[in-house]
C-alpha cells in the first residue's frame, strides 16, 4: 500500500467513525425538558463532547486501518496482478 493511499484510507475511516459517533450520548434541551433562551434552538445538544468523540474516532479509525493494511498485505482479496 502506498503512503498516500494509506493516509486516504485512514482519513475516510476517521470521518466515518466520527459521523457515526456524533449523535451518541447527545441530549437536547427539548429532551431534557429544559427552558432555552429566546432564539436558541431547542434541538441543539446541551453538551456535544466533540473533542472526546474525535479522539475515539481516531482510535477506531486506527484499528480499522490496521485491519485494511493487514488485508492488503496478505492479499486477502486477490487484487495483485499476476
């Protein structure tokens, strides 16, 4: 696997993991039955924890990337030209 392809696969895995994790654990003001200030969106999350989710997404992406790297290195899908 070329280094550029490895980076591209990692970035794709990170974004996928990040977007899957974004709604997890999010509770809006409306769900918590809390009042909001006028003009505030009641569906906006109270606490978003984006930094923690980004770090978790990096770990998940690293594990997935290692799996893809292993599969490519052992030619699991028989994609090499003979």
